[in-house]
C-alpha cells in the first residue's frame, strides 16, 4: 500500500516540531501495513489516528487524518492532539470537562490557518524581507498550555495554530504586517493586556456595586483574548478573539471601541492574504512598501508617506 504525505502536510509538520516529520514517516509505514487502523471522523472519508509524541524526540502527541483508497493512503491533516483532547484541571474538580473536539475538523482549521498565514509570509519573504524578519518563531505547544493556565480558559484551535507558526510580530519602525499596520501580539504581551483588561472590568463592576439601578455594562470578558494591537509597541487598542463565539472584536484602553466584528481569525487572515496577493482589488486597506518593509496605507506614519510605494503584483 502506497502512503502519500502531501507537501502542505510536510510543511506544517515541520512547524509543529523537529520530530514531527519523522513521526509521520513512521506512521506512514504503519499505515502501509494496516491502512484501516484509524477511526472514523466527523468528515466523510477521513479516518483519524493518534500518535504518541513521547515515542519521538521534539514531537507533541498528534491527531492525524487520512484517506484510505483501494491502492493508496493519503495523509490529509495533522494537528497537536492537545487541540482536540483538553486535559482535566485537577485544581478545579467542580468544572465540567469540555467535550473533545473532532480531530478531523480541528485539523481542517489548523490547515486553513496555516494556508492563510503561509500566503502572507511568502509575500513578505519575497517583497518585504524586513517585515518577514520581524516575525518571531513559532511557540511550542507547552508555551500555549502555559498561556491557557494564565488565562484560565482554553485557547481556540485557530489561535493556537497561529501561535505555533509565529509567536508575535516585533514590527519595523512601529508598523506590524497586518492591515492597518497592526501587529500580532507576543504571548507575554497578550497575557499582560488580558490581565489589565480584566482588572478594568473588576474596577468597573466595583464602581457600580452601590448603584443597582444602573447597568454596569461590559468592559472585558475572560473569554476575550487580545491577539492584535495597533502597533508592536502600541497597546492602546486592537482586536480580540472571543473564545466563546469564535469572532473577532475591537477593543480600546479607553473603552470606546468595543465592537464585535464579522470576521473569524481565519477569515481575517485570509482577507489579509487576499489583499497582499491582489493589491488592486484590496478594499479595506492598500498594501505598499517602504524600503524592505510592508506598510499599509491607512496607518502610515506621515514621516514615511513620501517613501511609500504601492505593492505591485
């Protein structure tokens, strides 16, 4: 039985850990001997098999989806098993365990994020090398687990997948690579802002405690995870991901810009990639270059405007 590992799966495997490509090769050998070893998933025709990462160096536990055909097996998806099998919190026995996500559906989400982000970074690498160099390497699964402990909530799969690809954007001259020159937050910055916003919510509720006739409103929710800021060093406003709904929202330190967006993180990244690949059709913003950096027109510093050139594709 021939077992195929497509290039996009190999690329993503490399991002997940140095030992993941080897683990997939070992799995491919097992599937060649036993192509029916997986269990049915929530996607038609996709079987899922779990891989014990402890057997391999620098490899997390994995959920791997594959298609079994008469003469071949094609591995279609790979994702850390931690994305689909939440661990029980021994410190909070009263909390009901969260249902495990379907491995195949989770892997699709991981694939969508990886595809969109690779489209963005491919363009940066070829046209804006300074912006590409400002992206931090991906976080390890253990670092994402630490963030979950800090926040006390489960990080959505799409955000975990993005953090495994890059753990933040240090920017170039105050500009990030996302539309509006926004920047993907580092994990430490995200935890700090989340803590600050939760403190603001607590103070807001305390100020209204003696005024039951007044509706205190919402400044922040624990499920709101700040993911994007106005700039690499500007934390006055940005976008959060609501872990409950899966939608993005806008936030501001001054509580004047809390608005739900219609975008998910996947559609937000896909639109950014679309605008970079087809600048003439870009609707929300216009991408351009200042020397070796990507700079979006809507958030450009006046001091660099004379050097700005539209991105030509």
